[in-house]
C-alpha cells in the first residue's frame, strides 16, 4: 500500500513539473521576435547605412552597438518612423523601457496605421490601430483583495 501511494505522488510531481516546464517553453515560443525595419524609400543614404549596421548588430545581440547606430539613424533622419522604431527596439532590448516607449510613440506618430510599428511593446496593449475599439489599461483598484485572501505577508 505504501509503494502505491509513493508512485502516485511521484507521478503527480512529474506531471506538475512537465506542465510547468512545458508551459514556460510554450509561452516563450509564442512570443514574436521583433526585428528592425528597413528605412523608407527616400531616407538619407547615411541613415540607411547606419540603420543597416544597426540591424546587423541587433541580430548579433550586440544591443549597445545597435542602440548607438540606431540613434545615429534617428539623428540623421528624424522624420523616419522606422528609425525611431528600431531605436526603440534596441533600447527595449537593453531594458531602457521608458526611453524605448518614447521612441515607439514617436514612430507611431510618424506612421499612423503602420501595423508593425503599432504592434510595438509600448503600443500592443492598446489593440489594432485599424479598429475603432481600443483596449485600455484597467485602472488599479486599491480595494481589490490580493492573492493571499487580503492578507499581507
């Protein structure tokens, strides 16, 4: 009888472990990899060149170098939505989320309705720019009970 109880516990532990590991792997697999965009036609040649270098650095996970290069692209072509978006990607990859958010918002202002830009990390929570219905962040409710039944640790 004791062996049967232990094997049920072991099976239960194994199932929980498989679900946790499998769920984490699946959630990572669903996350889309965002890649830098090419600059629009008519962008200054210097901006196109540094943007291409920034794209190569970004793909090589050299985010510091990508940030510097995309920053140069923005300085050379300040009205390029794609340059702002790419700069935002590099900043976001480095964890500089507030600076990245500003770049994503600048890109969205310069390219209304651009699906890739509007799907940026800063704007994705608000929905598709093509639809009238936008998701809005739910306000925090200070009266909501926590996950511990309202108790604090």
